[in-house]
């Protein structure tokens, strides 16, 4: 950004040819492109160029756009594809779109344009979830799905999920988003009850990830740090082609029945491009 300013300052920023401005934008992330578009007419015009935004889109953005349009109510989901500019395509994909009855969401992270997917607790198979002696669905503003599964107490703890999707080629990380303790708001302040937290210090929980093309990850760790939402890293997988969907199976479990465990919130499973993270991450032991 500093270098751009110096070059433009010497020649007159307003005189920079639009094609040159576009060449600069090709080396920037989407948020930086939008900021530079406010500088002058050349950058504003360049920031609307299809070839600039097509370079920022995932290679299978056509498939992603079909997926998003199909997930939106009534199909269509907006303007006809033929009249949409690539910037508009990027903007549509960067907005989280619910699918599978609102139990999952898909979006592009705005900086690098990588595909992100979130699966709510309601999309997962949780042992004993329908028995209110063990579990309850707790409304909260701290989840993108506005609800989490709260475990009061159980002997056999297991959460399993699946997803089949055509990811853009690359490496992805899969996380469980968990919270020890029951968080609430009292007199405008966030408080966390740790009354029911027990059993997680006796044995580690085991995380597993497998893919339809033979990739596997197995790790384990103890759950601690009550009062904070934490992403527990299950493992990474590589999507090598956009031609065929890859099927993921993943789980976390603590099935030692010599003791009960409880006081845990299960929010979601998150799939991010490797290296992208927004919250505290704990890496499990292999």
C-alpha cells in the first residue's frame, strides 16, 4: 500500500491508467481491493473488473454458486447468472448461506476467498440427545446457529457427523467448537456456571476424521479452560480435485463408562482453509 502511494504520488494518482491499477489489485486481498477502490476513478473502475475478481474466486465458483442458489429459498436466489459480474458473485458467496434446513452454513472467508462450512449441533448425531435427563438444546447468542446442545450428565459421550461436498483444491482443517460450562447473561454481564462440569479430567476425548479417498486423522486431548469457546482441532484433509465430491466422517467421543461427564456445550463443527482461524484453537495430541 505504501509503495502504491509513493508511485501514484509522484505521477499524480488520478493519472494512473485503469489497467495499471487493475494489475496492482491482482496482488491484493478482497478487503484491500475495496479500500483502494475509494481512492480515485482509476482504482474504482479497476475494482469492478471481472478479471480482477475472477482471480480471487475459487476455481469451482460455478459449482459453489449453483449450490448457493439451490440452497436459497425458491431456487434462483437473485439476479440471472449471465448478468452477474464477478465482483457480485464474490459478494454473494462471501455471505453465509444456510442449507440443509438451516442446520449448516457455507460462505467464503472475505480475505482469501477460501470456502468455509459450519455444521450446527442439530446436524450431528449425538448419543442420548433426545433424552432430557442428559441433554438439552439451549438458546444462545454465542452461536451462529443461535442454539447449542448442552450436556448435563452422561456415561457414554459420542458426537458423530458427516458431510459430502466438492471443495476447491487445497488443504482444510476441521474443528469442534466446544465450551465447558453454561454461559448466560446477568445484569448485562456474561457469566458462566461451572456447577455441572465434571469427568473431563479423568480421560481425554478422542477425535477422529476420515475421508472417502482414504485420509485419516486421530487425536485426543483433555477438555479444560471452562468459560471460553474453543476450537478443538480434529485434523486436516486435502481436497485434490474439484471434479468429485469428498465425503467426510468425523467424531469426538469419551466412552469410558467408569465415570460420568457433564457441563459441556457442543455448538458446531467448522471446516476452514488450513491456517484460517477466528477463535482460540487447541491442537490435540496425535
